[in-house]
């Protein structure tokens, strides 16, 4: 059983940057592909970014809405997943969740992920 805990959320002005961290425990972190999802107020949860078990940057996938602004990375030695968010926009306001799935194909859909964190709120003011 993998436990995931997000941190680093907060309030930032538009154009600013924020970094989210997801600490994993209870499993062998290198055996899992990882993803970030978000849920804006009144909307469904949506894919943000994903990376393979090794943390190879070339494997990363991004939603079109964040491509070029967000960067996902994975440190297996620290059992930690990161999301660096730059050039933030008010429409990036959401609760951000990290998720884990057994290593395989990097995935972009909610159903493919088994373990979820409790979420971290990111608010971007205009």
C-alpha cells in the first residue's frame, strides 16, 4: 500500500511560480509511474502531467494547457515527486493531486492510477 502526501500549495499571483512536492511511503517508489492531476472548483479532475517509474524526463507527458510552463520530476532516492509550476494563470487554480500506478506505460487517465494523495490547494490570483 502506497501513501502519498502532497505539500507546497498556496496563494500566488498570476505570472508567479510554485513548486509542489509529493512524498511517498509504504512501497518501493521506483516501481511506480507517477502523475499529477487537478480539480478546479465545480469541475472534474483532469490530467496535468505524468512521468515513468525511472523518472526519465523524456518520458514525461503534459496536458496542453500546462505544456511549457510546468515540469514534472521524480527522485527515487528521496521517494519524492515534484511539480514545478511557472507562469501561473488564474485558471490553474485547483486542488492538485499526485497519483501512483505500477510501472508500465505512462498514463494520463484517472482510472489507470491506483493510489492518490489527499490534495494540495493552489490559488492563483489575477
